C-alpha cells in the first residue's frame, strides 16, 4: 500500500514538472528578445552575458568578447550541410529535448545561431573566419561536427592563433583525405578525445587537438612523401566541382590575403572553368607530340591534377596544339585569344615555361604541385 502511494506521488510530481516545463517553453517561444550567450563561447563555462548582449565568441588572450551577429545575411544552407547539422544536433540533444525541454530549447536555439555564424564565417575574428570560409567552401560537411564542437564546448579560452592552428590542421586532414580518395573522415567526438590528450600535452589545447587529429587520421591520409604518388592516381576532375574549385583557390593563393585572386568565385560563378592542358580528345597533332605511348599517357594523366589548370578560354582552347594554348592564337572569328603565357594565374606559370607538354613535363608539374600541397596543408 505504501509503495502504491509513493508511486502515485512520483507520477504526479513528474506530470506537474512536464506541464510547467512545457509552459515555460511556450513562454520562451513567444519571447522575441531571448538572448543566448555562454554557449557560443569557446570557453563553455563563462558567466552568463547581460540580457542585452549578443552571443559572443571568446578568442583573445585578454578574454575580451567580440559580438557575433548571426542575423547578418547568410546564404541558404545547402541540404547536405543541414543534414549534417541535424544529425549532430539530434545526437547532442536528442534525449535531453524530451527530458528537460527548457534547457534543450535554449541549447538548440544557441546551436542554430552558431550554425548560421559558422556558415557565414562571421565569428568576429578575421583569421578564424578566413579558415572557416575555406573549410565551408570544400563542401565536405563531415567536418561540421568538429567545427561546432570546437566553438561550442571548448573548456578553456584559447587565443585566436590557437583556434586558427586547430582549424588549419583539420583542413589539412580534410584535403589530404579527399586527395587520397579515402572514405569521408570521421570528425565526430574529437573534442572529447582531446580531454585525455591534454594529460600528455598539458594545457596546450591546440597541440592536443592537432595530435588527436593526426592520430585518428594518420593511416588514412598521405604524408609529404606519399603525396606525389597519390596525386598520380587521383582523378581530380571527378571531385565535387566546389571541392575542386576550393582546392584550386588554395593552390593559387596559398595564405595570401592582400593579393588574393578569386579563383573559387570564378569557377563557381562560371567565369572560369577547369582546363585540361592535354585535351580530353587527342588530335593528330597531340598524338604526334606525345609519341608512340600517346594512348597510355592520355589514359594515365588526363584527369590528374598535373594536367588540370584554370582558364577563362576553355571553349576556345578545345583540343588545339599545346603551342597555341601556350602562346595564344587568333580565333576563326578574328578574336585574339591569349595563351598560358598571358595568364594571371600562378597555376599556369610552369606550364607557360614548357616547350612541349609530354609525360616528362606532367611528372615534373605533379612533383611541384605535391610540394605546394605539402606546404599549403601541413601536418
């Protein structure tokens, strides 16, 4: 009898708690001025911001907070990124949203704002935003859980330099991974793994996270010595067009900021296109230039990175001889078409210096590109 009374009391208490929580959640839904603050800090354990404050991202040594403005114009979030976010959100708050509706509601609002901030690359720190913009441009949403966890749950305030170092290490793993044609890398739960790594690296979160990234992906991504061989076996032309455009942009610009050439924008906006130096269809002139092994060379190198560049004259170049592509020519309509020697792109500088385009030149450009990738995406 006593057990029955106790059970009824517990059930009544639970029912009242659910009703109160639900009413509070409705009140929150109707409050347009609700402010979420501390969840958007890298610190994760900071004091709550004033009611009038905007969400903030703490990255400075001095602990100063810079307003994050997710209300700024954000492009429509692609469905694959939205799916990755929904999966991350469900894993993080899937159970909590039923047990503690109020806390879950606040957390979900903060997470959605953080998602918009990440997709717009508007954290308020220029160096961090530059890396975020590159990471988003690769159009590989498997990296999203790592970015969100890093910005939302990090236990200690870190410097902007450390945040950039961590994100660039993730970028290096991401790029080397898709160049190796491996399965999508699993960036989930890396922050939790970092807590144990701190025992080895002390309080240096950047070193700990970098070590965890390398440990998890080391066997799946090529090192500097392996890159040259990997590039010869990778069909770079088959990459997602946005991924390929982002790769070309990084190879063209490196870490330059002031003199950046908008290759990504040109390729995605269709002002530029991916050019096969040795064309997809071999003319008699190309067969003569390639020699007796023309078919093997064509099959081996056609879509590899060493045979690809960017150009605004793809249709004009077509399968013209290499000398015309290099030096320029006059079209049948009488237009002067500039060649690789007149190109403003760093990607074509070696090509413009070549007397011919044979297997030897392709192998040399492959070597040069592998070195540039090693420098641009260090581990």
